[in-house]
């Protein structure tokens, strides 16, 4: 159940580790390979490796900001819902969406259930992938970002969080896919 007043579980080790603001430092250029990762997929219990998609299909790596299973970033919650509602549009274009959250596996399981998440939701409570992708952090959690990778795993689009432009819109992601992958 989603509530806006339940802060239980918020003040944990991850929160303290990500408390101080660090701006995004990602300066990758289009055409570069992004760091590999391996994380548990909470939606089906499997282990997902980014390398499993290389030379097979394009991928959107969507790093999102969820504080706890009951506390969502107000900028990310609508984005998570929009990605989930439009997941079939990405799949129909041959693109996988890998949503990565810093919530632990128990919290992530609740998110999957409460939001009826269809796309892979990968749990990264150590925030290792967020740090490797240099997206920054503030107020207890890493910042969101989206990266579109072609079949070879090369970066064709990136969006880093800013207060003026929180997350890449579904239309922007679909347009990027349509213009770069077809």
C-alpha cells in the first residue's frame, strides 16, 4: 500500500551513504560502451547480466529513485508508472527495459507487487551500478538517469537528472529508439 506518511525503513545504511549531494559526473560520449553489471531481477527471481543482451537486442538502463517500498521520489514515481504502462511498446520494438532501484530485495518485491511491475526490476542496494554509471546522489538515494544502448551495448542516448528535466519522457525514449535502431 502506497502512503506518503510512512517513513519506516527510510533511515538505513543506504540512506546515510547517499545523504550528501554529489552531482552527476557522467561524461560518456555517444558510441561508448557502458559498464557491465549483474543484478537480481525481482520480477522473476533470475540474475540479469547486461552482457546477456549484447549483440542480441537494444536495452534501456533506467536507474530510478525509490527510497523505500512506501516512499517514492515524486519525480520518479510517475516515470516508473509510465515505463511500466508502456513496456509493451518497448518490447514490440525489440528493446528491453531494465529498471534498476537501490531498494533491497524485500523492498523491491513489495514495489513489484504494489505497482504490478511488468519489466525487469533489478535490485542494487549497494548502489554499485549507480556509482559506476556516475549519476550522482542526494537526500539518501542515488539520482535517476536513463541510458539507451544499441545491440552492441554502445550508448546512443543518455538522460541525467536535473530539477528542470527529471527523467526522459516515454516519447523521447521511443523517438530515440525509432530514429536510432530502425
